[in-house]
């Protein structure tokens, strides 16, 4: 073989060795995978996924925001149909210790207004994914626009520490 052909063969062998080295080096790198789980596109979908529920399209919805430290949130719904007022809250709240509990409230008007009023919608219950409140009544509370979740020590008719607030 003359010098030119010999150089070409050596060059091909070197390229093959480099290609194999790069291939094996890449094969040892950990592969990044894209999660197959879809990320919810809205707050509503987040709560539906977290609580494994479907929120009907025909209910009014309100986002409740944390007024303490910004780490909690909730989605409230309401509907008045065929003489029944239905109200629910799905909340992402911290677990509680001792006898403290979360309580829901519906609020009409603003503090100091002539028509200001509020009613308790009951204690929240721990559920898979967070906290849940369901309230049904034969009275129509559709004019109660505000929703408040409080941290309570005593189950009475007086709201204590506001944790979440929002309105329809």
C-alpha cells in the first residue's frame, strides 16, 4: 500500500474508534424522561385531580386565597336549584393538631353595612387530597357573595382567625 491509502485506512479506523467511544459515553449518561402525567391547566382542574372529583359546569365557582401566609388555597362552589342551596369547598390547608378545626362561612355584604350578615356552613372534614366542606339548605343563600374559612378553637356562632377568603 502506498502512503496515501495507508493514511486513509488509519483515518477511518481512528474515526470508527472515536465514534464507538462517543456512542458508549452517551449510552452511560442518565436519560431525562418527560413525565407522562399531564399538568392541570387551571385551578379547577388542579382541585379535580387532587380530590378525584368532577366539578360540574353549571355551578358558580370562587377561588379562595390565603390571608395568613399565602400557602393555602381553596375552590368554593354554589348552586341554587329546585329549592335547595348547595355549597362546597375543596381546600388545600395544613393538618391541624389538638382540637382546633376549620370552619366555613358565607358572608353577605361588608362589615358595617346595614345588610351585613354571615352564617356558618359547618366544620371542614379531612379528605383525600385536603379538606372538604359540603353544605345544603332549603334557604337560598345566593345573595351571600363572600366565602371565608376560619381556624377555630370553639364551635360557636363566632368566626375566629380568617385563613382563606374569596367571593363569587
